C-alpha cells in the first residue's frame, strides 16, 4: 500500500474485503500482538503462535463488531490479553505456571503502546534510516550483518544509526529534521 | 504519535521492544481470508457432491490435492472440524 492509511481507513478497507488492506493490518499490528504475548505474558513460542493466529482469526471474524474504527489498537490489545490469559489458564491445568500480575501486564502494554508509536514514527523517515534502525534495534543485527545486507562499510553503521535516531527524535517531537544531503 | 520528548537511548530501547513476529506467522495470518474462502468452497462442494465427500473422508490431503487445493495444515485441520460438524448434522 503506497499511501499510509490511518488505522480507521485500514479497518474500513478490510471490512470491504480488500486483501491488500488485510495484509497491511496484519503487518502493522503483528509486532504488537507478538510482543504482548511474549513480553507481557512471557508465553512460549508455541503458545505465542497459537495466540497470534487466534487473535488475527478473531479480528477477521469480528471486525464488523468493532464500534470505533480508530480503536483497533486497544481492541487488539484486549483480545490478545484475553487469548493469553485463556492460554495460560489452559496450560495451568496441565502444568502449574505463574500468571503475570494484571498491573505488570498493564504496565508492559503501556510501554508497548509507546514502542508502537515510536515504530510508527519510523514510517516517516527515509527508507535507509528505517531499515538501519529496525535491523539494529528490533532485529538485533550486528554492524557487520547490517553492513553486508545494506552494502555499507561496517565502520559507518554506528554514525548512521546515531544520525537516524536524531531524525526519528525530531520527527517524534514534531520538528522538521535538518536537511541531510547524504539521505541517511 | 507520542509527543513526549525521547532521548536517543530511550528511543533505541523502545524500538527494541518490538521485534518482528516470525515471517511464517505473519504470512499465515495474511492468508486467512483466502483460507476461509477456500474452506467454505470445499465444504459447500462436499455438501453437494457425495463422492467428493467420501474422497475427503478417506484421504483428505490427497482429495484436496487432486481437486487443485494446496492441503496446508491449517486448511486440513479446519476442514476436518467442518466435515465432522457436517457428519453430525
């Protein structure tokens, strides 16, 4: 999708049956749902996968019932939370596990909301900045791996990361980034 | 988007909190609408075509393949459940 749609526009297009919009919706929220399951509830990868598929299946089935299209994010968070609790309780029947406290989960979801805001801020940066920041911070790749993937000398990665973080910070604070002829 | 000021170290931490979900999971979720459409189509055909239904019950994966479908695990699993419902109805 070439033009960045708002969450509400995306939901509306998903309801109209547009496959491309559905792909974008899954892409936009996949990290968030995944992080709630593995960070917020500390689920195993197997359980997190079940929760992940379950949440998107329910989203697909119940999108009609979402009253406020702008509220897709909290709606997904709540659905993920419920699915994680169900999963943990089902698991407890077989093997006792400690369920995270509700306050801890609330705090973690709050931090993930902030993280998603920052991640969305990446979309306003040049593609080379988006990629280098995502690879380094979210994908935990080394300078060497990033350098090889982007065909850049490894010695320039640190300064590029720093420059791109500066741009991201300016973007999030609503300031216009200073022109950078190198584009990254 | 948050208007709160962020220092760069904090921005890095926040970016690190959202690693990508495994590609296969994302792809499976994206394929859901098509998978649901195929499922409905196969169940409808099984309802109307007794011979096809018998073939599905005998060897689901082979019957799907010969009917031109890719018998992905999620499709096979969902189809087994729907066929069982059909049988009990």
